[in-house]
């Protein structure tokens, strides 16, 4: 079986993942994600969630890192604070890419 890496464009389309979504959002914001340690990952997740909240009015609950501290089996979810409706990762990325297009 051949193993292939996803392109960043393909990663933008990921829906329902956890660390992959965090990595894509981190890349868009220029925040290098450090998922190797739970404390590094926690700090990165907090920065990304703050940017989503401050810049886009999105409440993000993200589960990243590769240990149970972050609830590795949990899905990330996003809520539009203005409407109160949940959003998919794809919907979030569409908004983010309007402000932060791929270079």
C-alpha cells in the first residue's frame, strides 16, 4: 500500500478531523502547530481559537495533540457567535481564506 501526503489545498477540505484541522488553521494564520507535546499543542490551539473568535466571531472547541489530554477521539466544532449556528471546518476555512488567501 502506498502512503501519500495530502496537499495543503486538500487539507483545507478536511471536515471532522481534529489535529489536521488545527494544522490547516495554524498554517493559514502563520501559527506553527507543535503537536509533538501536549503543552505546545495546547498553546497553539489557544492561539488559533483566539484568532477565530477575535477576527471572525467564531467560537472554536478544538481537540488536538496526540494524547488523551485533548480528547483525541473528539471532533472539533465551530459556532458562529452571531447566528448561534454550528459551522463545518470547510465553512470556517472559506471565511479564513477570504482574509488570508494562500500565498
